C-alpha cells in the first residue's frame, strides 16, 4: 500500500521496460556513508557486474561508480533482436551490435517476438532490475555481518534520450569521485555551479 500523501512522479504512460538507456542513482539508507566499508563495496560491485547475467539477453551495463553513500550507473535495456550493447570505454562512440545506432527509450512498448515464442517477450522493467540489485546487495551484506545495512527506499532515474546526454552523464559518473565535495547526495557537500547545472539538465524522478 502506498504511503498516505505519497504521489508518483514517474513519466505518465511511460513503459519502463522499453529499449533504452537509463541513468540511475541508488542511495544508502538515510544517505549514511556506509558503502566504503571493507567488503561491502565489493558486494555492490559484484552485484552490478552480475546484472547482465541475471537478465540475460535484456540488460547491459555501462559506466558505474560506488560513492560513500550511493551508487550511480547507466543501465541499458535491449530489444529482443539485439544480443548486447557495445560502447567504447573512452566515450567516443556508442553503437549496437545490430540495429541503426543509438536507441533512446520510447513509450511504444512494442517488441518483436522471440524465436519459438508464442507472443512478444517482455523485457524486465527498470524497477525490477533495480529491485534485484538492491535485494542481492542487502542479502549478501547481511550474510557477511553487515546487519545495519539498508538502502534508501526507491531510487532516482533519468531516461537518456540522446547521444549527447549519454556522454554527458557518462562523464559525470566518471568524475563523481573527484567531485564528492560538490555532490548533491553528500550530506555535508556544497553543490557548485557545475553540479547544479547538471541536475537542472537531467532532473530525476523518484520512484
């Protein structure tokens, strides 16, 4: 049951299982700087790296960073006729193995049927992907003795709609560690003009 007074600000009518690129931010509970603890960081990294295998054929990952109290990354949801996504790590080219180049998310939700299937297969939603990531980290963290570990409820997301936006977000993620003092998620940080400009250009919707 939804919290009283809580309102959804997801994009009306948007299909979050649609092929495209999504920028996500997931925070530790109350934004506590807990992710730098020895062992916990490795759990988060491992879970992120296992996303493509967990959602085989549907999900690829791109740039990713673990900060003291949150993680940021780019999740790619693929259409069923594409085996995987390929991107040059220097940020110069973004392409797909098959298809006509960069594929921004759409709201159509129309996917081609898979071989031998009796209907169009459905990709996992972004919410399901993040839910698995958060759940796996929490489970493994508790097993290793991090009894107080928990995620902040929900997460932040931004649908990436252009190559320029993709590269800008990718470079933002890469620069995140060196700009921790200006990070809006840092409880004692002071966002500078660059941080404010980025957040204004790429507003997120809390889910």
